[in-house]
C-alpha cells in the first residue's frame, strides 16, 4: 500500500525524496527555485492543480489551529501531552464546524 504526500518547496531535497521512495510514499513536491541541481528535477512528478488545492487546505487548518496557542508555542514538554493538546484542539475545531 502506497501513501501520497503533497509537499511545499521546502521539502525539495534529494535526501527527502530518497526517504519517501524507500518508504513507498508517492511525493508531489513543488520545485524549489533555490535548488541548484536542476537536472535532478526531471524525474520528479508534480501536479500543480493537486498541489494548489491541498496546500490551501493545509494552510487553512494551520490558521484554525493558531487560535490554540498551546499547540503553536509548545508549552508542553512531553510529546504525549502535546499530542493530547493537539487532539483537543482538533476536536474543538470539529465541534465548532458541526455546531454541536
């Protein structure tokens, strides 16, 4: 079973591409204009329409989560506590959206 990852230009690196290939992850990454190795981009698949639609959703989700400062600044020291706060944040956002 293969997974799909839509990534911004910050993830355009040979190491990241190799790791995604090793983990059988289909990568849709926009080319980084500051990347000096232009010849390596020829084999990379990029779908602009898919990228634009998904990037909007990711940025919108991040904007919703900005209301919960505990998840941004990371006051929690333990990872499990931070994940718990993140799930509380997601649950609160979901409850607002469905107006319960």
